[in-house]
């Protein structure tokens, strides 16, 4: 017993709730929900997860314990940790049909206009050095491809998903991951428009730079405004005012 408080002493290996544990727990949960870690697949080991998320193994261990409590993973002695079943299979996760029409792309942009400014706002408030470094790495890839007069939707998506991860909100992150294919279609079409006669790659890179700078400066309002300007600009450049009437 802890003689000063009259409570049992904490185990030396016990990990109190912490932002690091929450971040790893939320991001693993989002990857399971999106199907990135498929049902019955084996998760990376603790050592690998520690490297992926830039945290200690005790932090990873506690995040995994919480996932087991959530009923999402289970362990097999000597074999590792496995996904019990995706949340989609359990009827709780977001799941979307493949992009079928330009109306789907338009709806996806409408969704992004509401969610991604919030991602940027909270990323500015909550990011840690590792999260900011991930955003910066994605931005550098965008910059390199822009200087090569190319557009890569995978680099574009990496930038936006790194911001969602920095926001540290499972609901935002899992939504973005569930919509990955839809977002990538929109980004590909937008990228093609930037390669046309009017150009525009450099200007879009500047938009990303403004978002990154505002997040790094922890200016949440500026980050939100810069993201909204960027998504709205992409929407306008892609559709050129020829949006569909989606009224019922």
C-alpha cells in the first residue's frame, strides 16, 4: 500500500493515461476501422509500432491493451497480435461505395470543406514534434514533385492525412481514411487540371505552405482559414463553376 495516500502503489510498468497513448490508440483504431489493418491480419510487433509512431514500447503496449478492451484485437501466444474484426464488419465503421460519378467527387469535396478546416485547426493546437515532422515530410514530397512539374495525389493525400493525424481525433481521422479512394480521385482530377495550359502547380504548393506554416506556428484560426481556402480553391479549379445541382 502507498502509506501516504492509503492506496495500492502503482506498478512500475503501469502507464498512466497520456496524450501519446491516446494518439497511438486513436490512430491504430482508425486504421482498423478503415480496413488498412484487415480483419484477422497480424499487427506489426511492438518494436515496429514503436518505430512507426515514434513512442516507447510501454506506450504501444498500453495502446494495444486499450484496443483489446475495445474488442478490436486479440493476442495469440507466440504468434503476435491480430485484428479481431474490422468495425465495418461489426456495423460500426464508416464504409462508402466506390466513386461512380462526378457527383460523388463533388459530394466528397463538400465533406472535405467542412471537416478538413477543423483538422487543421486542431492540428495547430495539438501537434507534437513527431506529428509536425510527418506533415513536413509530406510537404517536402509535394514540393519536390511540384518542382519537377508533376502532381502526385499520393503525396497530396499524405499531407492531408498527416494533418488529420495531428488533430488527434479518431472520428476525423477514420472518416478521412474511409474516404481515401474518393479523395484520391478528386486529387487526381485536380492535379490533371493543374497540368493544363493554365498551370497552377506552384500556386497550390503555396497554399499547402500556408497551411503548414500556420500549423507549425500553432495559429489555429489561420490554419483553419488556409485549409478552407485551399479546399475551396481546389473545388473551384476542378469544377470551374459547373457544379451539379444535387437538390432532391
